[in-house]
């Protein structure tokens, strides 16, 4: 195994561990603002994956870039769906309209 690959795998694993620790400590009230910020970052990932897909020439690279675009798109859309659901929790429910009693 080359030293560059070992270094890249080490950084990747450490990033996963640090990310898990940071995200697990986020309180629910901060989740929505953080998701909104993460959605903008995922949008940049989507643009990057589309640029890579546009320059792909070999069949394997075209397939992998298509998968990258699909996953990035699902990530962006899913992030906005989760953010919308979280924001719905903080909206006040409309007051129920009082029904007139039947006279009889």
C-alpha cells in the first residue's frame, strides 16, 4: 500500500470519527440552522460532481460520476425535506373554529 493512499485513508477515517462526535453533540434547537448551512455545502458538492461528470470520457468514470451526481442530488433534496419538517414543528397550529351548538 502506498504512503499516499494510507495517508488519505487515515484522514478519511479521522474525519468520519470527528464528524460523528461533533454531530452527536448538536442539540435539537440548533439542528435546523446547521442543516440549512449543510445544504449550501451539499449544493457545492452537486455542482462539483456535475463538472466532473461533464469531463468524464471513459465508461467507468461516466458511471461513477452519474452515481456521484445522483447521491449529491439526493443529499441536497433530503436536506431540504428534513429542514422543512423541522421548521414545521416550530409553527403554531391554527386555532380551531368553535362550532355553533345545534338548537333544538
